[in-house]
C-alpha cells in the first residue's frame, strides 16, 4: 500500500496539486475536525465509490483518524480499479501533532 505523510499532504495542498482527499471517518468525527476533503464514511464507500471520481488513474488520498480505516479504504478503491491511491500515514492525529496542534482529534 502506498502511503503519504502529513508533511507531503501539506505540500500538495499548499502547491495546489491535483489530487482528491477522501475522509472515511464517521460523520461526528468529521464535524469535529477535517481537512476539507470529501466525506464518505468507510462503511458507505463501496456504495459511493463513484462519488470519488470517474478517473481511476486520478491521485486519491484516503484519510481517517490514525490510518487504519483509510488503509482499508485504499484496498476498497484498488479492488475497484483505482491505480493511484495513497493512505495518509497517521491520519488526522498525525496532522494535529505535526502540522496544526490547534486541530482537535475525535
């Protein structure tokens, strides 16, 4: 599984790189803090995968609280033919620790 660090994600966001960020946490977690990605809870992803993008070669970054659920989400995406999917290593917890300490984690 390909992974991306929070530092790499921060650079991508700052540079305006063309990628899709998908947050697979539950609704209540997303309301507490998020990085402005699409919100599709992991349990809903198989039925909503077409909402991510129709371009199966697009760069997609999956994120959750710590990287476990987003790792599973990477597998769901890859099993549906997506070829350029990354897991955000450490999730929103790592973002809060390394990038923005003011961001709450739920």
